[in-house]
C-alpha cells in the first residue's frame, strides 16, 4: 500500500507539471507564400519573421535589393493576442488567435541604391485581403512610421500532443520597389508536447484473513484407582487375505537349430579361396582421318598502309583590334489619342463624358546598350480628365501603373518586360 501511494503521488506531480508547462511547448511557425528570389550576383532575397513567445510580439522583415546589392530593410512590428488552455482530461492544448495589432514600421538604409525610382510604396492587407494600411518613403533614408491598426481573426487550434495545425493566412504585404511581388504570411501552431502522463489504477483490495476457530481440548483421562496406569493396548488388525489369481504363461515359439557343419575328410578346414578375375583385354581400333573435306588455310600476309608525309603548317597568330563604341540614347514619347470611333483626336477638343484612348510609344531602343534595370513612362493628365486605372491595367499588362494627386501617370515596366528588353537574340 505504501508503494502504491508513493507511485500515485509521483504520477500526480508529473501530471501537474505537464498541465502547467504544456502551453509553453506549443510553438508558432511562419509560412511565406513567396519563394526566395536570387539576384544576378547570387544574393538571396527573402522575407524573415521573428516571434517572441514571452510577450507575443513579432517583426516581419522585407529586404530591399536593387539587383546588385542589399540597400536596406523594411521592418513591420506587431503583436498577437493569443490565449492557450489545456484540457486536463485529454492533455490537448487549445490556442486561440484573437486579433493582430500592427504598431509601427521602420526602414533602414545600408547602401546607396542604383535605381531610377527611390520611392517605396507599401500596402498591408489583413487575412480577409482588406487593405488596412498604406505608406511610402525614400529608400535612401531611414525612418519610422506609426501604424496602430488592429484587426480580428478569431482562429482556434485544438491540438493533441505531437500534432501540427493547418496553415492560416495572417497578413499580406505588397511593395512596388524593384520587384513589386506580393508576399503572404501564414502561421501554424505546433504542439511539441509528449503524451499526457496517466495516474495509476485503483490500489489492490485488502484481504481480511480468515482465522481458524480454536478446537476444544480432548477430555482429561480418568485417574486409575488401583495404582496401575490406564494404558490402552493397541488392538491387532488382522491382515486382509489376498485372493490368488491364475496367470497364464506366454510361451515363446521354439527356434529351429542351425544345420550341423560338414566334417572335413583331410583334417584341413574347408576354406574356399576367392579366385582372381582376369581383366578383359581391349582390342585397339585404327582411326583413319577424313581428308576429303579438309581445306588447308593459306597464309595471306598483311601489307602495312604507309601514309604520305604531310608538312605541318606553322601556327598563325592573329591580331584583333577592338574599338569600343558607347551607345547613348534618350527615348522620346509619341502619343496618339483615339476616340470610341478609332479616330485620332490628338490636340482637339473632345465631348464631355466621352472616353478616349491614349497610346504612348517610345522610339526603338538601339543595339549595343547595357541591360536595362528600370524603364518608366511619365505623362501628366490634362485638367478635367480622369484615368480608368482598371481598363488601363488590362490594356497594358506588362506595366505597373500609378498616379499621384497632381494627375501625373507613371507606367513602370514589369520584370518580365525588362527581361524582354534585355533578351539576347
């Protein structure tokens, strides 16, 4: 019983420690949708996520790279509202992610970028893909921008020991500097606990001993009156007579006697010697070769092939003169304006409320130029005109279109269009 109580106490303490530490063994792991990009110089450009489980704060870092070197970082700081509870029966840990708070954004600069555009635009979307924040800054400078935005997610992860939950979209970031590729951040919870310790079963039942009842003492013998001990003699038990049984003997059949040996007549034992068997002689046979179908091989000597001597010409040394030519070009915009009837109305008045299509064409690029890293068309909108961004983006899928408050339209070539410009044909 003492061993059971000790075992039960140790198991109860182990269970108490497990329930207290189980929430700390459920980790939060980030998952990025965008694969790391590799710059021409071999630099790997990727997102980073740092999470502090003590206060549930995090930092989402995006690296800034001009395709030649790292120029800085964008750090988005925030905090997660997470509550964890343990089921004492099953040992499962329930993690509830209630909300996400974005506190501020800071950007650093470590090198001078080699680019045409130095303005970085950052959009942040929540898990429902709703825009919650937008800002822009100069990548050549460092600074801090407050956000102070909170949105609700209400996602529950109920995980058993050793179980990993499904991924859950937490936020989305899009920036337009250099690559302009959006990046999704998903998270998942991983229960790294061992199975919950169990308490021992019920203790064994105590067995009540069965006491044998005391037998009464035999009566005291009577005291003899004649001075002679009262010794009772043992009575003789007559033996039980054994009834005889008749046993029939088993008789073995009589074996015949061996024949009597013959008596020798010359007093010499009659031992017959083995006669040697002479070998059978083999008669030789003469074999005559068949020479009718035999054809003797005629030796045909091999004549060597002698190649004529060829004089090796002397090594010719060529001289090459290179004249470097530097190609300079300033492309110009050629604009045409057509109405819905496909008539060019450039420089003319157009009716109010009508739709016109502007087409910007640059002069052809010259050969022998260096690779283009950035290409942008800028055209100011006249007063009274409103840009249909959706239709414009549909008609120009290879360009990233932005506008400012002054009405200036900026069309920046996408990465696929730059690769087409720089294709070696």
